[in-house]
């Protein structure tokens, strides 16, 4: 069984000195935890992804569409899409689930 809490993921981030940490892989699924430091510098990814906001709140933009986000919110980002978080609280952190083939799954 694999089990993580936001606190465990944050502890691993701090230990690694990184803004993101890969926690689990199975088949095409990769689970990470991401906590940007003041600015989200992400670039488009090569696979589809889901974000599940774990802590904090902020704003999110993907393909020109914006929304407010908070704990429990789920966001889908297709492979190759420009996206970022902004105006997020200091305690903001999100689970990231990458899956499927390079280039994303077909609609």
C-alpha cells in the first residue's frame, strides 16, 4: 500500500530542496507533489496531468481560462498546454498526476 499526506510530501520536498518531488510511479501514472516558491515557473508538459489542490489557495490559468483554486479542487491540463498558478498563498501545495503517452491521450 502506498499512502502520503501533504505533510509527508512537504517533508520530502524540504529534504530534497526542491519545489516538486516524485512520490510514486505505476505504469504510465506518476504522482508528484508541487509547491512553487513565490513564482510558478512551469513549462508545458509532454503528458496529460491532473492537479488536486492539497493546501492553500490561489489562481490558475490554462489556455487563457482562469479560476480560483483551493483544497480539494481538481484541474485537468492537456499535454502541451501553457498553464500556471499565480497569486497563491504561502502554504499552497498541490498533488500532480501525470499519465498516458507522450503528447497526451486523444479526445
